[in-house]
């Protein structure tokens, strides 16, 4: 009996434990079920966690900043590239002023792999502000969005929820976690074993709209790569949902709106990425979102209204379904999308989401895609020229590949432009095509425009205005009336005529300053030796002036240098640029004058500057490693042979390049035939040609060639045999063969070389011909000194111009080379208006180059964990000109504006007292022509290419810039305007510019203490 009681006790204990366990499991299950239904525990825990994840903006850079490594959203908005942008910008002239700092909770969450928790932007893009914070440009992508939950038609919201996330907006439990829909999640989990057996098996999605947003925004390539990635999406979406507290009602509504505004719908050529329902409707169907919203929100009482509603609804439905496989459905198989939409229409009607009438009307419609991508809205390049220039500058600063990519960055950049002044200037430029308006501005008349005979629409006007600050130059206005993307200020290579005289004068005065530093401290007897030994005019003059000057200081010497005189006579022929050239003055009345440099600059007389450039070239020739004068007068000078060899190599290369262009596309037979036509039909000449080009050919082939070329001559076999033997290979040097055939020896060599190497490249030809180039000029090495000196002078002049080029480039000349000719002093080497403005800025700033700033600050990723503000860092100037040289140049340029070719602008700008603001500048007119010359220097043809007139100027001690008028094409022959035109236009723009000029006090730069010396 006792044993039975013991046994019964055991069973009782087991029953109690069983009941307890069952009760516990049941309780746990019930609690879990209730948690899935209510999300109360999640809400309590996650809301506290989410609200501890904050971001604050603090001064200076944040060394512990975190950046995303992937995710289409992060890539598009530039967040992944931000570390590179910051590194590039801080290595330039910018410094981080403020940067986001993460709270410890957010930092730990991101360190553990979570996506950053913050209010993500539906729309973002580039914003450009002017100097005062006025918006000038704003790009927002996606362009067409729902503004909020109330903006979404109920029909669209209900359809999306039915397809993707039916419980999202249920109102039974306000704490619901939108990241998980447990029944769908359970179905997806239940399918995992089947997927392991059948890897290709598709399963019902367990993703809610919230996790889908996390996926296509932040996961690598917008895809779920495994279970860990899925958990990361769910965890991030769950925490994000509770940012505002336990009640997720508003958060769930935002999820629906964000999904509609950002769901990826592949890309379309000509449009780019398509994100969101609004852009999708426009890009794929040509339907405007605002119209679709109205049609879908209103009841369809009439058949036509029903058809419109059905059309819009089916397009919306198609896009919501296409999100599953956007490239497939929207590009590859649109018929399949139609079938899928029809199937869902029936299901939606059966579920009561849509009524039968809408279902039937939509089933009767086929999805019709627009054939061409939508055109971007028309914009005026004239109005956008300045902002486009700033955008182009940002491309270079950030290393971004395209404007498309730049416009999608989450970036606000503040430019230095003055929007109000820019708008006033653009308004004036936009009306200059009107002859009556041009007359009211005084732009018609002598040396200006002929309003009756000139097509004013062909003229392009351009202005650039900078303001000099304490540490930088700031672009304030950049405008033209060219309705094309090209910016002629910075993007064109123009003949700017006599503005080159300013560059020439700058080089000249720098040389004088250099000579002063060398010799000003020497006693008179030493200076006498310098003068007697000098072989160039500038050194002789400097030594002579210093010998007699009571005041040896540099400013006095520079003033004296401006008073040196040169003849304006055009009667001299100058050997320059490899040949003999003569030059003319614009005004024939100047031909008999002998002018000071100041006078020549004032009236822009050409010949004095040609002669001044000759002195500059001679100075640099004699400043070289070898004294140029000594080389020319010493027959056995060791440098002579080197100069002659370089000449032979360079000129030989020029000839070979020309010949190669002629022969490179010809077959060997065609090349031989072409060469034969270049020599007169004389037997021995043709024999030389054939035997040189085809040395291995036999007598029979040789005879056939000559008889075919000389049909009127009777050549016996003996004569042909004699010619064949006489002009055989290696009988004459290459130079003599060229003389006998009366063709250039290098042309002979090239055709012979191409017979065996018909596919030889230009580089291979030049490499193979090094010895032949020297051999073909062997005669030069045997000639007398006169012939040799002509070639040596060419080389010496080229070397001198390399040094002049270096000096010009140091003050902003934009190109790598100058034309090695005295004509460079009057504009034969092209220039750019913006580069001239840089030189004027140097002159205004006493020779210190300051950074030119177009973008003052950059604000990346505002309101995000990646937010960064950058401003200008410490700026350092670089001295490139003597301050005394700049003071002399300013006075000379003021004389041009007050008394010379630009005197019409004097007094156009007033200071606060009403007095004229001092200003100066240099004018220039370029007439670019293509000319063809015949024997004896006879001009055979002259075609107009372009005509340009430019005025580079400064206003007071703060503003400087350029004004340019330009006409391109053969029509340029019809215009007779000179640099008086841009000067007059600047005067006409004075009322538009005056409010900008008035800001601050204007004073002349000469009143400032000169910066430290070189």
C-alpha cells in the first residue's frame, strides 16, 4: 500500500510540473501572441532606444564621424563619397567649420551594423545660393512627390496596402511595429525548407513596406543578400518607427508616403534614375502626378471621367507591381506587366478595394508607354550662365563626373555671385539684339555697331566682374547673352588684340625691376662697364639711367621706363616667327610719330610695342645659358652646332608631319604615283624618284614606270639601263637625291619608308627619321654664317619666347605656349577674358595672387548624421609681381581710361559723394582671319573667322573684370566695331552695377601700404 502511495505521489508531482509547464508555455505563447498583436513591449523598449539616438552639430571637424559604405540612397545623395569630398576640399582652400556628432547610442547602433536612425529626406539635391543667401538654383529629386499622407488618394493607398502590407495602417493598436507583419513573416519562414530543397522556388515576401525602404535605400545594391542583411533591415526599420514615441500612427503613414515617393522603378535613357510613383508616371507614361491625384480622388460620374480614372489607376497599379522586377516589367516584357495588372484588378475588385466599374474600365485599357523619354524643361542658358559656371566649378572641386550626378547630391553651396546685380546685367544683355535698345545705350555709330546693316543677334556680349577682398577675389557677376552652354569668359580661345600690350608691358616692367635689383647698388664706374658690355637695349638703358639718375629708387626707374621712346613707323621689316614680317598701326596718323611707352599704351599704337617686344626678346636671348649675341658673332662657338641641329630636327619634323598627312592613307602604288607628280616629267628626275622609293625593283619594272610617265618621249633600252644604273641605291646622299628630283629629301625618304611600312604611325615615322632629318639639312652646316645665323636666330627667339611664356603664365596666361613672334605683343597669341581679369586682379592687389573664390561655403547632408559645413580656411597669397610695378601699371591704365582709347567710361561710376570713382583698363580688338599667301608674299585669300573686342578694367580699388563683344563666322566681315564697343557697354551697364559698387568705401589702391617685398 505504501508503495502505491509513493507511486501516486510521483505521478501527482509530474502532473503538477506538467500543468505548470503547460501553463507557462501557454502564458508565454499568449504573451507572444499579444505582443505580436499590440507591440507594447517593443514600443516601450525601442522608443527609449530610438529617442536616445540623436545627432548634434558641433564646431570643427569630427574625427570619429561615421559614413555609409553602400546603399543606392546614400550613393545618390553623396553620403558614401563624403569622406573623399571633404579630403579634397580641405586640401584646397576650405576648412570644416561644423560637423555632426552622434550620440553614444546611435554610434553603437551604427558600429554594430545598424542603419542610421534619422528622418530621411524624400527629396534632395543641389542648391546654390548667392552671396546673400538668395536661392539661385535648386534641383530636387525625385521631382514629383506626394507632399504628405493627406495628399495620397485613398484609392492609391488602399491598393498599395492590399498588394504589399495590408496591416500597416490598422488602427486597432497604435503601438504596432510596421517593420514586421507576422503572418507574412511566418509564411516566408515556413517556405525556407522548400527553398533549401528547391533553390529557385519563389516564396511570398516577408518584407513590409518599412523593411523594403531600408533595403532599397541602404542595403548593398538595394538588395537583401542574406538573413543577416534581412535582420539588419528589420532592426533598423523597427527602431526608426519609434523615433517619435510609442505611438507609431504617424510613422506608419510616413512609411506609406515614403514608399510611394521613393520606390525604385529602374532607369530610362534620357531621363535617368526613376524613383517614386510621381516620377514613374511622368517618365514611363507621360502622366502628370497632379492630374493623376485629382482624377483618382474624384468620383467618376461620367464615362469619359471613368476612362480617365481607369487609365490613371492602371498606370499606378502597373508601377506598384513593376517594383518587384522593374527592369523586366518596364523595359523587357511590358506585356507581362499588363497581364499581371489585369490579374490584380480582378483580385482588387473581389476584395472590395475597387468597384466593378473601375475594374472593367481598367481591364479594357492596355498600358501604353511613352515612346520617348520626357524632355527636360526648357531653360535659358543666358539666365543660367552664372549658375552653370558655379556647377562646373563644383564638378572640378568634388571630382564628380557629371552634372547629373552633381545635381543629386544633398548639398547647399553658397556662391560669391550677387544675384540682384546678376539679374540686372542679364536683363540688359538680353535686350541688346533690339536695334532701338542698342541705340538708347549709345552702342551704334563709328567704331561701334551699324544698326541698319549689322545683324545684332549674331553678337555675343560677356562680362565678368570680381571684387577684391582682404584674402581672396570674389566672383560677383558672370553673364553673357549666348544662349548656349559655352562660357566665352573661360571656355573659349579668343583673339583679344591689343590687350596683349598689357601683358607685354607687365613683362617689360618686371624686367626693369629685375635690372634695378641687379644694378641699382653699383657705383657709376661699374655701371659704365655694364653698359659697354651689354648686348641688349634694356640692360644698356638701365645701366645708363642708373648712372645719371639723382633718384635711383625703383618707382623713379619705372616712371623713366614708361618714358622710353619707340618709333611708330611701319616701314621696317622684322625677322620674327621664322620669316620676315611687317606691321601696321590702326591709326595711320601715328605712323610718323616717336612715342613714349605711356603714349603708345594710351592710344594703343602697335609698332612701339612690336619694337618693345623685340627688346624683351633680345634681353631674354642674351640672358640664356649662352649669350645670343656672342653665338651669332662667333663662327666656332660650340652652341652654334647645337642650335643648327635643333633647327634641322624641328623643321624636318614639321615637313614630315605635313608629308605624312598627304601620304598616310595612300597605298604604296598611290604614294609613288603621287610623288612622281610632284617632280617635273624629266627622265633623270623620275629615275631618282623610282630608284629611291623602290631600290630593289628590277630594270623591267623601272622601264615600265618611266615609259608610263613619259608617253611623249622615246627612251631606248640603253638609255633606260643607263638611268637605272646611274641613280641606283647609295649612289647619292639623301640631300642630293632631293635636289636631283626637285622634291624635299624627307618626302623622298617618307614615301620610300611607307613602301615597306604602310601602316607606320606618325610617332614611328618621327622616331625612324632622326638621322635623315639631320642628313637632309647637311647643307646648312656647310653654309656661311649669314644663312646659319638666320636659323640660329629662330632658335634663340623660340627659347626667349619660352621664358616670356613662363612669365606670362605666372600672371595667369591660360595656354602652354605663345606664338614665337613679335606679333604676340599685339595679340597674335590667343587669350581668355577670365585670364585677363586675373592679371588685372594681380595689378589691383599690388602683385599678390589671391585665390579666386566662386563658392564661399558648402553644406553637405543637412539634418543627417553626416552633416558637414565647410567655409573658407586660412588663405595665403603669393607674390608674383613687384608692388611698384603694379602701382606703375595702375597709373598707366588709369591714363588709358581717362585720356586714351577707353576715355568714354571715365566718370561712369560714382562714389558716395558723387565724385568719379578712379578706374583704368586696356582695350583690344581682334580680327581673326584665315589667310592664304602665294609666292612673293601675295595674299591670295582672306576669310573672316571671328571679330572680338575686349576691355579689361578695374574700378576703384575693389572691383575688376572684363567686358567682351564677339561675333563668329564669315559674317564677322560685316562688322566694324572696335574695343570702343565693350567700353561703351560697360558705361551703359553702370546703372546696373552701381548698387554693387556702392557697397563699402572705394579708395585707390595706391593709398595702401605696399605689401612686403619679393
